[in-house]
């Protein structure tokens, strides 16, 4: 089982792009558990 935690801002394009990538990964590997963590402040990325 691979656990992926995605930190994202409230930006629709960014979220859609990540979903596309994760959709491919989940389809290919089947055992990926994905959870999302909404970041309120972009500085949390650094």
C-alpha cells in the first residue's frame, strides 16, 4: 500500500492537474491510498 498525501491550495486548475496524475497512478498500480490536505497559505509549501 502506498500512501500519498497531497497538499494543495484552493486553485481549481492545480487540483484538476493533480487528480489527472493520481488517476493514472491509481489505475496503473491499484494500491495507492490518496488523501488531500488543503493548504490555506502558500508559504506552507516551503
